[in-house]
C-alpha cells in the first residue's frame, strides 16, 4: 500500500475492493414498492399517484378529484385547529399576576411599569388537551408536507388552497388583545 499526498492509502492491484453500489435514494427519482416511480418535479397527472400509504393509489380523474377535496379539507382543518388551540390556550390560562416596577422616566422622574404574567398548571386537563391537540396538529402538518412532496400539481394546489381558505375562514375571528397596561401614555 502506498500513501498519497492527503495521507490516504491506495489499494494495490492484488487487493480486493468491494463493488461500488448506487443507492436508489440518491437519484432524482427512485422506485417505491413494486414499480412505482416518484417524480421529483411538479406534474399534473392522475395515474399511479401514491398518497401517503402504499395501498392508497390514485388512478382516475374521479379519484384525484376525491383526493383533492379530502386534502383541501385536511388543510382547512389544520388551519382551524391552530386557531382553536390558540383560543383554548387563552381560556385555560389560570393565574394572572400583575407586577409593577419603577423605571426611570424623563427628567429624572420615576414611572411605574406594569407587566402581566399568565400561568398554567402542567398537570391539568386543559394542558393535557393542548398536548393531545398539538400531537394531532404536528401529525397533520407532516401529512400535508408529504402530500405536497408528491409534487403532484393538483394535490399541491389542494394543500395551498385549503390552508388559505382555512386561514381566511378561521383567523378573522382571532382577536388581537392589546393590554393597555403595557404602554405608558
């Protein structure tokens, strides 16, 4: 064995080298299951479109329309769930504490600044519910990401349109709470 300028060893011609393998996951498109190819570019097909699970394959325009509606509703539900969790969190905040502290004001005066501290108990039903809803929200978000990663244009549009519609329908009620004690007037 000889040494090269990088300190690496070269194998001589009598030694055996393992064959070089190409892994299908490193190519631009690779096989899934039995003969299914995953396209890594956006496309608008409806034949052999795998949707999340190997047994859930879209093959007809009707199946694509059904999948579009289902994905659209899932994305809408995801947005609604996010807003609902924010509302539940506001309702479940159990202890509110106001702390006042002196701060220097203009011309050597002293101003009192008030801060609101909101607490929540860890071992409570509201926190348990928030945890379960968070898990559901995370799972749905990954499902939507994986659906988008099929690169199927119809399904990508369904994710984006559903999320946009859900945000439009649910977030307009989201109140912006302005605490008047946060500002010095």
